[in-house]
C-alpha cells in the first residue's frame, strides 16, 4: 500500500477493523461510509437493526477510521426516511445513494483541509452484532409488527423463514393485519389472503417461497397447495 502512495482511503461495508499502520499511510487520512446515523448502531448490521427496531429514519455517516470499531470523528451525515415498505434491499439502495452524496461533499473538503470533525457522543452509542443463521428463523410468538420488521430486515436476502410441513418456508413480504389464532396457525388461505396468527395480531403473507419451489405471490402459492387452513408454521 505504501508503494501506491494513496491520498485517501475510503472503505464501505468492509466488516473488519483496519490496523492503524495502514490507516496512517494516506496523506489525507482514511474514511469510512457507515450505514447508520452514528453514534447509533456501530457494528456489523446497522441496516438490519434499524428495520428490526422499526425506525422511521436512517442514513449514512462518513467517519474518520481509527483502530476502534466505527468510533472515529463524524465528517458528514445524510438522513433519509424509512417507510413501512422498505426492506433490506431497498434500504441498501438508499444507503448507496446517500453515501455517494455524502462522499461528494466531504472529499473536496478533506482535500482542502476544510472538513468539519464532530466527535461521537459516547453516551449515545449503541451496537449491533452480525445477524446469525438462527435469527433468520422467524419467531412468530412475537407481535405481528415485530415479526414483520424481521421479515423486512431479512428481505430480499437471505430471507426470513419458518417451517411448513417440515420444509423451509421463506417469507419475503407481509402486511400487518388483525386476526386471532394459536401462534403460527394459518387462519386464512383463500383468494382474500394467506394469513398467519402471531403472538399478537396476524400477518398477511404476500410473497413466499416453499423449499424446492420458486418465489411467488400468495395467490399462486395457494393455488398449488392443499389443506393449508389450520396448518401451523413453526
């Protein structure tokens, strides 16, 4: 890296802490594009955690890289709204657009040594860990809002799932609705909807994929399945 004589290092979604010796090589320093409004959500899954927690806003923070996870001074922030229809995929697109906007502003400032550096308030710091395989298995005993937020956070990839007939059944899109039944029970399966009961309320499943089949809307899925009513998703 020293032989390249870089002016600036820019990283995004790298997932590892770079050694200080590397960060010190560029003459203008090293910066990172982080997918949250720091100091909230330092760590590996800021986009997913914002959706899991039902946040109404997210954004991008450009920070100076230091040898501590996402802890450097903030150089720029771009904020955007999260709607009920946003999932991981759509939020990543918003992050990419906002990150480019933020970089186009801050890089010229750095080049002219005119950047504004704001230390992070350590009392406001929150952390988020990497999403595990176990967390991809949806917990239907949660409220319908909470389950739907996990579905959003895991879509389009890797996709949150439950088990139907002991097979993986991925749910890519759902809608919060009213409904009563035991946890995981399919309480409607007709042209009006595919509805499953949660710990509180219910979810209308809109896009699904049963193991061995392609992703499809709920009407197409119902047409190819028999005796869904009363089955329990686990």
